[in-house]
């Protein structure tokens, strides 16, 4: 035999051996399945538990071990399976042929809120329906003296409720209540006394009919002020001046003999200024902007020693709709004094009885004032100007009252 013939015979025998199975191979040997997706385990199955689990199944089909092979089988009809979409009053079950269908389910109640006095139930054919529910009572919303409830047919109705009283108005001598028919009413309440108006020598009370009334209360006297105290007699108040010469105002006024806060004090030994004035022009008291209404002016007290001056300042702000622009300046000194007013205007026409002077380059007008009465001048000046007042005296100390308006 040639070498080529021997090689051919060896190849034939090797190939033939690969095609035939030795009869001595054990029962546990595995023959590759012809279906590459066959789920049967190697060596075959001995029971359903060896077949794929539910993740390999359709909802109504499952693998069973039949003749040592895992085969698909339809699940019995009526077996409930998970539904892709929930349906009220219905469930998904197997139809016995590997598919699904829906069936009535009385436990699958609708998730929606039922109307007041009703509830959802499921009919025998699996349809949501409403039926009366006396326990599903409306929450609030009923008028005062009534409450919402349900009738036998599932309708919302109201019934009298004496506990649902209207909000009571405090201090009206009445109480809010409900009558038997469920209507609000007011009844007299002598304990529901109005808040008393303090300081009127009277006391607020209620009549038996639920009306307002006042009775004399001489203990209800007005609160005292700095300059007055009060007492009551038979329901009428009377004032008594108190604290004479005591300061009662930032403008320098003290309590007068009449009990009013409107008296400028006599200067003390140091000639202390009781009001706003400053002895230094650079730090003159600034009233800010003042409008053109007469009531927008200023009143204040002052005191100035000989050889010095008192200064105040402000600017005209143009406010005061339709108000007349009639600037006026006046002083009432306790001893002879002199008053000057300066303006940051190009020029000023001084009225009669006054003289023209200049201060820090600003024109102004000055006049002498006798004690015991106001001496004043109307001086027109340019709009928006800053104004500075100056008070001097030749006496040891001059107390004064000063007033101006635009």
C-alpha cells in the first residue's frame, strides 16, 4: 500500500468515527437539540420545576415537562393574571386558549371620588354604578344654622343645626343663635358690653332689649396731660391746670396758667435757649422744606444773650396747591430785641419799618421789636430760596416767641 493510500484510509476512518455514536455512551449524555431555542435542560426534564420560570412565559401559557421535554401549555380558563391596564369592576383572566379576556370583579372599585351621598359599586356584569351612601356626608359648605346630610335616595339635603351658629359680633349687646327652623337670629345679651370709651366720665352698657346705653361713671376721667389734670362730676369732665412753667414742647413752650402748652418761659440765669435756635450760624437749626400754606409755618420760643445771636433756617419747597405765597415773619420779645431775615436771592425789597442788611453775602431785612407784642413783616423773596432768621438783643437776655410762614 502506497503512502498516499494509507493516508486516505486513515482520514476516512477518522471522519466516519465522528458521525457514529458509541452504544456504550451513558444515558446522561446530551444530544444537541435541533431547535436552538428549546428550553429543555441537558438530559431532559423530570418535572415542571425544571422548565423555565414565569419570566419565559406569556401570561396565559406556561412550560410543562411532557415526555422529558419542556413544552408550552395553555393555562386553565379563569386564572387571573396581571393586567396591562386596570379597568374598574373588571379583571384580566386566561381564556383557556393561551389568550386573555376580562371578567367582572366586584372588588375592583373605581378610584375616582364618588359624589356626595353616593358610592361606587360594581354591577354583576362588571360595570361601575352609583348607589346611595348615607355615610358619605358632604364636608362643610352648608349655610349657618344648617348642616348638610344625605337622604335615602342619595341626594344632598340640609337640616337644622343649632350648633352651626353665625360668627358673633363682639360688643353689640346681642348673641347669635339659631332657631328651630335653622334660621339665624339675634337675642339680647347684657354681658356682650361694647368696649368702653375711656375718659368720657361715662360707662358703656347694654339695655335689656339688646340696645346700647351709657351710664354716669365719675371714675372714668380723661387721662392727664402735661399741663392739665381732669376730674368727673355727674358725667361731666373738668380740667385743672398743673405743672406751671414745666416744658411741654420741643419748640420750647411751657405750661401756662390756663393749662395750655403755649407759653414761652422767662429766661433762666444762664439765658439757656429753650427752643430750636442755635448760637452758631454754621449749625443753625434747619426746619427743612416748608410749603406755602400758612399752617405749614413754625412757632417756637427762644432766648438770646447780649452780644450773641440765635439762628434758624429752612428752604421754601413750593408745595401747597393753590396756596397764596405770602411770606410773613414776626417776633414777640419779652424785652426789646431785633429780628433779621436773610435770603439766598439776588436781591430783596425790604418793607417799611425795616432796614436792608447783608449776611454772608445774602441780602436781608431787619427791624426792632418792642416787648409784649408781635412785630412782623411780609417780605417777598425768590421761589425756592433758603431763608435764615437771626435774633439779637441789647439787653442782658431776651426771651422771645418767633413765628413765620410762606
